[in-house]
């Protein structure tokens, strides 16, 4: 293997690693966004149920 072939091999491996990291970042950011939406919905539902419980307790 010549130096040029070795450099090409290293560059190809580096490109694959970078592609995997970018894909992982994109997938992770989507998961985080989905989790943030879930947390927001759960907080809204908690507030709604607490308000209902307060109304029921006041009656």
C-alpha cells in the first residue's frame, strides 16, 4: 500500500465516521424534540387534572 492509497483509505474511513455521527445527531435531535412535546403535553394534562380536582373539591 502506498502513502496515497493509505491516505485515500483514511479519508474514506473518516467520511464514513462523519456520516454516522451526522446521522446520529439528526436522529437524536428528533428524539429530543419528540420528548419535549411529550413533556409539554403531560404538563398540560397535569394542570388540567389539578384544575378539575380543585373544582371538584370546592363544590
